[in-house]
């Protein structure tokens, strides 16, 4: 075959090359390539080119509005225009005393007079001391079971989220005060039973964190917002100013039964002592207690020199007699909280117990903790567990459980009772208040609605 001098491997390689050449020749690839080139050339020839846009200088000049160009027309001066003032959604409340006039009514309204006169009348009646510390838990449970919620005892009292509440100690008339997120205070005469029993007042510009009727004179309603502490005096029909501060205020409690002095907590962790008998609007003392944040303060019910402060993860007892500007040490620390503490309160009779609410989903009654979901989130006011002033061993707290309810616990952690009504209570009541002598419970939700059991 002419390749006898080559090796077997070389002869095999040449044979493969020859067969591959014959195979590709049979495919006629050169004809396919020529056809593709022909089609491509024809398609490109059919493409139309876009016309070039005209140059700008070739177009006629466009007309522009002289008003938009802010150019004065010939012989006509341009009137200077100012943007209309934007109305504030929540106007600032002026400093100093404010008249006790509802927001939506004129002064001397008959409905306003009726509410204020009722408040004044029931404040003049002497309220007997309640029988506190009843040891009979079974009888106490029976009284809780007898309390019900009716549709007529549900009312939207303030415009926004309820952040604080107080109940008048009168045993003849149920009068409830509620403070909301925007500085409004709603007063509701529940016993009146008509649509005209509730009115809104605006003594604050910011959130109302805390409210108390004066223990010695319930004609006074003290309320604290982030910048001021005021006293609503129904005898004068005025919201007077007691203390004003640039520091963000968070809570207060009375240091004496005559309500002349108070301990005030600040969001930056400090506490202040306020004396209503001294002139001016500043505090007597501001003390650094070593907290990064102080949410609640509560004075011992028997030994008034002691107060309880709750902060980010701190719960401590201090003696107000030894407070100074710096270097304050607690008398006692209640440890074990791993996240932020929303509230801490002494038990109402002896003060021998403390109940705390913590974001780690624990209710702690020192020393009996119990599991409880406290993750209210940003849209709900933080839970505050409060003692029933008629029962030394029991406290109440809102709940995220369904159906929506308010729960009553014994200091051992035992759940005694749940207040609920599937038809009437469909929201979480973060803030609650209990009447000091009657079987009355009021729960407030985040839409400004109150529920009276």
C-alpha cells in the first residue's frame, strides 16, 4: 500500500485521517457556510437606520411659564407667595396652669359641669379603710367569679393607646381616669350610664406615663408625662403644674400620705425628689442610682422611706433619706432578670413581697417566679403586674392568651382566675387598675378603650 516502511501505529493514524476527510466532505459544510453568509448579508441589508434627531438649535424656542420661572411679568409686580402653615397633629400644651375644659366642648358646658361636680361631690365623702389582706383565698376567688363585663361598660375614653389609669376611691360612683400616648386624659363616669359620661382633656403634650388620685384628697388627680408633672384640681377646675424637666420622666409615687412629696423616675436612670410645697417647678434633688434606665418607682406601703426602682435589668430598693447626687448604693437588689424589666411593685399591705414583669417571659414574685408571655411588641403598652389592694397575696396582669383575658395570680404562682368575655373583650388589656375597696377591675387596651368588670 506504499506505506510498508511505516509502523503499524503510523499506518492506523493515516487511515483515520483519510476516513475523517471523506466523512466531512460528504457533509458539504462549505456549502452550508456559504448559504449562512448569504442569509446574513441579506438580513443586514433590510435593516432601516434611524433618522438622526434634529439639532437643538434648529428647533424653535419653547415657551416657558413666567410663573414657574418666578419672573415678574411686564409692569405687574409679583406677589410674594408663602407656603401655607402646616397644622401640627399634636399641638404643644403651654407651660403653666391650664383650665379644666374638655377638648371638644366650650367652657361652662352642662356636661362638663356635671362631670366635674360629680368628681367634687364624691371626693368630699369619707371612704372607710378597706379590709386588706384577706387570707381566705376561696372567698376571694368567689368574689372574682362574680365580676362580669357587659357591653355598656365598654367605652373608648381616649384617642390613642392607654398608657396609664387611675380609679377614684369612691364607693358610690365609679370614676376612671385614663392617659394615652399623645398627652390626653379621659375621665369616665361609668356609673352615669350615658354617652355624656366621658370627656377628654389635654393637659400634656407627650405620653401620660403615670397617674394617681391623691391618697389624702381624691379631688386631686396627679399625672406625669415625659416633660411635666401636673395636678388636676377639680375644686379650682385647673390642671396646675408641679414640676417641669428637660429630662424624660417615666413614673412617680408619693413619699408621704399627704402627697406633698414624690419620688420621680427619669428614663436616663436617675431619680428626683419633688416637694409640692416649695416654689418653682424644679426638683429638690436629682440622684444617680446607677441605672441605665428607670421605668417605674414604687414606695413601700408601710416604711415610706424605702422605694423600689425598676430599670433595664435592675430591680433595687433604696432609702430616700440617704440619696445624694452621685454614688448611691441600693439596700437590696432583686436579681435574676435577664432582659428589660417593665415594672416592679411592693405588695399593698405589708410590702413584704415584690412582683416584677420582665421581657424574658417571667413574672417574678420574690421568690416565686412563674412563666408568662410578656412579649407585647412595639404596638402594645408593656404589661404591668399590679397587686389587688384588697388582697395581700394576689396580683393581676394582662395576657396575650386567647380568648383575650386579664389573669389573677397568687403570690405562689398559682393562676386563680381569668377575666374574659368572648363577645365583649377582643383585645389585649396591657394596663389595669383595681378599685381599693370594691370588686371593680378596669382594663385598658391600645386603642383607648376601657373595659370595666
